[in-house]
C-alpha cells in the first residue's frame, strides 16, 4: 500500500496554514511539526496580528510542539515550513535539536542558509518541497498589498 | 547633576532579572528594554519553567516591549542583557530594528558575534558592561548544578 504520509502530504498542511495567514493579511508562511506521521503543531505567521516580530510560524510551532510533548527538545520531529526559516527561527531550531527541517521556497535574502545560521549537527535539512506553490502565494500577497497601498 | 541612568544602572536591573532566573534553577540570563530612560520590559530566561527553548530573556523582553509600545518595531529602544544574545535572539533583534544592544558577558560559543548573526544595520552593539558580574553568576550556576547532579 502506498504511504500517503510523504513530504508533500505534510507540506500541503503547512500551505493551508500559510493560506490562513494570507487571509488575515499576514505574510503567508505556515508550518506544521510532525512526529511519527502525526501533526502535533500547526501555526502560521502572526507578526501583524500580535504586533510581535517573534511570532513567526516556526516559533509558534516549536512552542506548541514542546508543549504537546512535555519536553523542550524536538529530537524525533520534522518541521514542515512553506518558506526557508530566518536566522531567528533557525536559531530556535538549533536549540530544539529538531531532527528534520523540510522547507518549501528559498529565502535568498533573509533565509538561514545564505546567512549561515548554525543548525544542530544532527538536523537534516531538505528544501524545495512544493516550492512553487509557496512562492506563488508569497508573490500574490505582495502584489495585492502593493495594489492596496 | 550626575545622570544616574547610565549603562551600569540598567545593566544592574538586567542582573536582578538574571538572579531571579538563578533562583528558579534557570540558566541565569536577564534583560530589560529601555526607552527614554524608562524600563518598558523586564524578563529572565524561562526555558526550563516553560519547557520552551524559545523562552530566552531577550525574546520575552522583545514581545513585552512591543506590547507596551503598541508597535512591533523597537527603533528607539535599548536592550540590556547580561549575556551576549544567541542567534535566535540576534535574529529577533534584527527584525525588531532595535537601536541599541548592550550586553554583559561574551558568549564565545553560542553568541551571535562569533556566529555572524546579521543584525539590523542601524543597531549599535556595546559589550562588556558588568561582564564580570554576569559571568560570575553563570559560573556559580553551573558549579552548583554540577554539585547537585
């Protein structure tokens, strides 16, 4: 039997979160954290709603997943996030010792890869999963925002 | 008349927060955020208490200060923190566009300076304010922790 719980399956869930952010007027980034094929945290960017630069999707997902697990380390978890994490989120993921990070679109300017953010040596990173869908949502957001101003 | 509101004055307040953390069994790091000589946020490390790697003193202070100001940017603010910020906190401070960061002790291993975390181009950083007091508190914490285990 085919395993439906692949990277695309979970990235679609993260994209759904990004769409929720979009509909709130937030930069559309969504994230889920998964352990043993089970989603234990869902979050989307809320920096405008909460007036808080720290309210990125990943940060909220890390907090929620640790709360669910009752421990602060996310050693057997995978984060799915629609956009490559920034330095702040990369730094938080370093502390969390998360096993896997799967992101959608690259963020050449502010993403942790080009900024050389140090991740935990045991963390495996994979990019480009549904990248076009994630990037398209971002582009649509900024086009609409420009037209409104 | 002498201005009592110098860096040492505010770093002492951050050290008081670090001591609160110490007494809770938390790695003793404290922070305050100041605008126009007024403290608008006080926080200390709560990663153990909250079971949350994101609960560094600086992160909480950034959230609290933005909440106080009613805006997410901390453009005219100064952060006083007893230990050099890590990548996560440095990344959050980048987003906050904070004017000044004043830290106490260096963190050679995990601090944002040696890890080359990108700060906002307008952020001015000053280190070494009451560094010995901050470092001493850290050392005392790790010695006591070792003796307890």
